[in-house]
């Protein structure tokens, strides 16, 4: 369960400029298996997602995951919440997929041989075993994004948050990632510009001008967003 309690984010500007509101205070209880977030670039979607695992902390109110405060218990929250970025190269830090997955597993599996075995099993589960020792720079965009999801999923978080995970992909790879998302066992919260992808959820939030302006049924949310964009 993810709980926002009057959680908002304001940043101080330099040179005496007025403070800038990044996200207006919002109260939400997110328990559905699949939750999508839609809105224009710069609307506050990414800030909302980053609040869930403490990459951004609220400057007012609070955010908690399974009763754990992101402000006071950040390390515990990050063990529960995995985060997938738009660009997988921003989080794949090792030369190969095998090494990246094993690095993710290091805190949980101390024995190197056991860690190697567990790592290849993770890659096999995501259909990446044959690419385990290939340079991440030789992988396609879809393979990199799939690897990023595998790396995050390796530590078995209970919540997976993804910030526009298909934005940089062609249609074939976007279709692949969407299929993978449908099969994930964790609660998934994702931001997307693809409205068809947004419809593949149980609940949709619409964010506009730093505010959650709609919260509800995905079909109704998409219709609301289309009207908002037409104004």
C-alpha cells in the first residue's frame, strides 16, 4: 500500500525568485495492482513517481510504503520499491547484463557462485540468458529496457515504479515491454505518454500543472486528458 498524505514538493529558487511548486499537496492511497500516470512533460509525473521510493522527498506532508516513511526509513522503502528510469543506460552500470544483475543481488546473496546462479536464473526468466555476457551497448533499446527491469526485479521488490519505460522504444520493443509489465507479479505504478498503455491499468492519475487533476477509471481518465489537451 502506498500512501500520500497531503504530500507536496516545493523548491527554492536562487536570486530571490519565488519558490516553485513542483507538485501540489495530494492525498492518495494506492493499492491497485496496476496504476498509470499520464500528463504533459513537466507536469509533475516524474516527481510523483520519485516520491514513492524517496528519490524525491516531500517538502510538506508525507509518503509511506507499507507503513514505512520515505523520509525517515528511506533504505527500507527502497528495498520494497524498485525504480525503472526512462533511459536504461542511466541505471545499467556494469559492462554486461550478467554483471549488472549480480551487482543487484550482492546485498542479498553473499556467496559468489550462488549469486552467479541466481543472476542467470533472473536473466533466463526475462528471456535474456543468451545475452548475459554481451555488452549492454550492443543490446537493442528494448533489450536494455528489459534488462533494466530484470535488474530491478532481481531483488524482488513488492512495488515497481517505472517512469515512461517505453518512450524511447520502437513499436516492436514497446509491445514487448508492455507484455512484460502485464506479467509482473509486483504492484506496478508507471508514467506513460502512450494512452493505450495507460488503459492497461486498474487506475489512472492525470497530472497537470503540478497537480493531480483526475484520479479514477483509466478510460475516463484518458478521455479527461484528451479534453484537457484540446483546451
